[in-house]
């Protein structure tokens, strides 16, 4: 929805009028309750996890006709009890941003243009680059002749949104490649 100056003025005027009614003793509680129900009426509620930090607050997402229509903090979640930080509170608007990328984009070396690529192409390209780097930089022995089998030019950074099994698998893959440098977002 695109806002114009006129729309802003109408909304401001309605807000001032509503504030005036409250000052006169008019109870706007029923109107607020009715308006709050409109956005999620007929929507299915799903619990999801905020993707922004290692706290991983629960978010209640309301889905209607296959589209996310509302997000709010989960009051039953013991860590935040329904409160969300600024990033978590902005989650819904981020899903509707026209600048958000939804497909892989690739810029070739020394190019100034981005190209849309398929996920299959992108995964294949990443695998090729990891293999090329490993083949080029793998260290079999250190300067004292000891076998070390390590790769020091690739770094892995984990996420708090993966479960233990996913992280155990990622750890084994990294160790199998010989990675030395591993870190995790939720570390202390």
C-alpha cells in the first residue's frame, strides 16, 4: 500500500478525533477489540522462531490464504513473554519489502551486473568453489612434517536456529573437509 500525503493527513485527523473522544469519556475498548480481530479473522496461527539473534523468541504468525498477515510475540514463551525487540517486531514488514531478494543473484568476477540464477546452479557453484579452495589450500603436513590434514582458508559460522542434529551434521561435514575455523552465533 502506497501512502500519500493526503492519506497521512486523514489518518492524523482520525487519530486526533479519536483522542478527543477519549478525553470526553467515550470508551474505545470495544472498537479496538473489533479492529484487532479484523486482521486475523479466519487466519491460521502458527508458532515460528524469530531469525535475528540467538535468543530465538517465539513468534505467532497468522496465515490467511497462504500469506502471512500478522506477527506478534508469543506470550507463552518464557524468555520474552510476548515482547519483541525492534527487529522481531518488524518481521512482518520485512516479508513484504519489495527490495527483498527471493531468488539467488550472482555477480561474475569483474562484472558490474547481477544475474538471476537457479538454486541448483547456485548450490553447484558453491560446491565447486569449496572443492577448488580445498584442493588448492589443503595442508597435509605442517612445517615439522607432522600430519595435520587441515583447511585454513574456509570458515564456518553456525546459527542458533539449527537444532542439535543439524549442527552435529554440519560439524562433521566441516571436520571432514578439514576446516579448522568454526564458530557459532549462540556461543558464550
